[in-house]
């Protein structure tokens, strides 16, 4: 049972569900009814878990070569690849059904688009071929706010695209910081992550540039939606200054400890930023 749970990557899923819920709450100007919230969270969890299971199935060979992933169910041989494939497809089908039935077809379609981008664009095509894999493939992780917004409104408006862009520009510094920490692991597996191909100093610079772009987008989001005000604006400014501090510190003198600190803060940053957006929209 726990191996099937592991296929869904619960920690990744939890952050994706927070961002989906943010799209729903900000679009609705507060928490909607329990049925829609439950449908979004259940359908989103099923779609996210299904996409992750497909990733486990396809990347069995890579996972076996990396210390961080070699104990995953398929890579370790505790589960047949076919079982992970069927499980992933079934979860996606259920996720689409839940969202289509209790939210709307647009939300369901956007959730499936996220799965398709994650699997075909990132996992199958980009991950093994280019150091820009996480930049382009990051669009998959940026889909949940669009799903939440669509579930609330039946459309996707400009503020939803701001949320998408925030996650899109957050993803590279977040994953490149992790790649700096486990660079040797990626090198052994033959995955062309940026630190492996272009070196650590280029990666520090890229992290700083993306952090500056992310910070600008995060602060400007307050101008895109009248539901947001002082609470979000102040919090976004403080959080973004802290993110820039971590990125500058890494750029000036990179160490694995500093890369790890930036990686951990990036998780706090995104969760806190989206929590502030939900709180501000709820009291507007």
C-alpha cells in the first residue's frame, strides 16, 4: 500500500494542491462551497498522483542510477513497471472524471494538460536532452492555479496567469538549488541539469536572475487583482527580499549548504506567498 502512495509523490502533491486552492479562493474572493473545494482537491490529487506514477514508470532506469531515487518502488524492484503505468493512467482518468463532474470541463482539461506537459514534454522529451529541461517543463507545475481558477469561474483570467507565471519562474531556482546539492547524482545518471552541463557559477547566476524576475512578478501580482491589497503586497515584498538575499549569498560564494538553504526557503516562499494571497482575497 505504501509503495502505491509513494508513486504519487505526496510531498510534491501537497504543494500543488495549495497552489490549486489559491487559484480557487482568489478567483472566488473567498472559500467556495465544500463540494467544489473537495472536488478540486480530490481531482487535483488524483491527477497529480497519476502524473507522478507515470514518471516512476518511465524513469525506472534513471531512478536506479541515482542515490536519491534508487529506493523508489519501481526502481527498487518492489513493483512491476506495468503496475505503476496502470495505476497512473487510472488515477488520471479518475481525476478528470471528478473535476468534470463536480467542477467543469475546463478545469478537468487543464489538469490533464498538466499531466501531458509533465510526462511528454518534461519527462520523455526534455529531461534527458537539455539543461533547460526544468525551465520549459516547469509549465506543468504551474498549471494547478489555472485549474483552481477555472473551477471557480469557468474561465482563466489575467490574475490566474500571474499565478501561473509566479510558479513558472519559481521552479528553476528551486530545482537548480537542489541540483547543486546532488550534482554528482545527476551526472552519474546522465541527466543534463544546468550545474552538470554549464557549471556551478553559471547556475548561481541563473538562480539569481530568475529570482529577480520571480520577485518582480510576485510583487506586481497585487496590481493584477483588486482582491489583493496590503496583506499580500507587504508579505510578497518581504518574502521576495529574503529570496533575493539567499540567491545573492549563493552567487557571491556558493556552497552546498547555501544551495540547500535556498532550496528549503524556496518551499516556504511559495507556500507562504500563496497563503497570503488566499488570506487577502478572503477578507477583501
